C-alpha cells in the first residue's frame, strides 16, 4: 500500500483526530523509505515553482528591454494572476480568440503559432485603423478649413446609392 493511500485511509478512519496526531501515528507505522516518493514529489513541486519564478522574471526583464513599461506591467500582472490560479484568469482562458482564418481557439489552449497568428491579424487591423483614422482626420481638417458640410459638398458631387 502506498503511503498516500495509507494517509487517506487513516484520515477516513479517524475524521475527528487532528493532523498532527494522525501524522505521528503514521510515523510509527512506516519505514523511512516509504516517505521518499512524497519527498521527491515535494522537491519537484518546489523546483517547478522556482523555474516558473525565473521564467516570469526573465519574461518581464525582456519586456522591459524591448517594449513599453506598461506592457511589462501587464505581463507581470497576468503572470501573478496565473501563478495565483486566479478565477478571473481561469475565466479568461476559457474565452475564444478569432484567428483571422475562420478558426477560433480558447485563449488557454492557444499555441505559440496561434498567438502569433492572432497578433498578425490584430496588427493588420491596427494598420487598417491607422490608415482610416489618417484619411478621416484629413477629411475633417478639409471640411473645417472650407466650411463644407460633407464630402459631397466639398467635392461638388452626389453619390447615388
């Protein structure tokens, strides 16, 4: 019987006994080598946590070097929320992104290629919006300058629908 199984059994058999007392009772029953898998699992957990901390720090440092501080702050905020397994993050990860090719993906399941595809789509949209804003600003300025009411007035034309 595994040590974990024995611990579950002991807790089920003694629901009103505190954890410290149950642990001492279990220590009387086991060999020290029985504890090895638990120690290994805990060390692996700690190693993963340390690795995640280093990865998060490296990602934030990289963003500080290559992007605006606001972007790094957003990444740091998201990293902390993910690390805390925040309910808002879990909800966000279930939402879908459109990828621009007719496909969609849950945010939490998006691969690096899909994230890059989404970024490319958004950058293209941003460029289109910038172009549209640019020519609308030029039209606005010309309407203000000439006192015309609309483009048709400005151009002396009518457009039939």
